[in-house]
């Protein structure tokens, strides 16, 4: 009896996640300490962000949770340079209950752009929002360039 109920719950969750998203990411903001914040709508094509080497920044995401409680929400960021993986980061966002009107926000810890001539260049970041049940709620790609000056 328990197995049948569990199977129905998982099936219902998969159907609901494809038709009606449980988590909808509204925007991503890069907060650079020495410049104005840059906000993106992740559904559009994103233009590269210019970071001065050694500059500190934070990533902020705004999202809404619909339909069900989401536990163990994480933000994964995998950074590539010229096709090779150079960094992997995973941030625990938390657990959230459904709320149609409330916009949730998460801010990563302060990070700094790499310094030195070898680190200058273009980077691609694949970001993913995933929960404990391994359901991918959002995926997007963004770019940044590390330069010696702004």
C-alpha cells in the first residue's frame, strides 16, 4: 500500500513540474562592489559582464515557489574557460513553502574575480537550480569577461 501511494506521489510531482513549475526564477543580479548592479532576465540571451580582475561580487537570484514545498534547493554554478571546467560551486539556498505573492531572494557569499594575466579572458557559467529530489527547476547560461580595467 505504501509503495503504490509513493509511486502516485512521484508521478504526480513529475506531471506537475512539467506543466506548472514549482520554482520559477525571475531574475539574476550580479552585485559588483565597485559598480552598479547588473540584473538579467534569465529567459533572454545574456550579454557578457565585464569584471575587473580582483573585483568582488555576489550573485543574487529572485524566485517564486508555487504548488508545493521545495526542500533542499541548491544553486549549482559550473564555470568554463575555452571549453574546460575551471570551477564548480554549489550553494544551499534553503527550503521554501509555496507562496504566490511572495518573491524569495537568495544571495551568495562574496566572491572575487581571479587576478593575473593567465586568468584574463572570457568565461561561461552554467547555472542550475535543483532540489533534494534531483528535480531541475531552472537552467541558464551566462558569461563574464575578466579584464585588467573596467
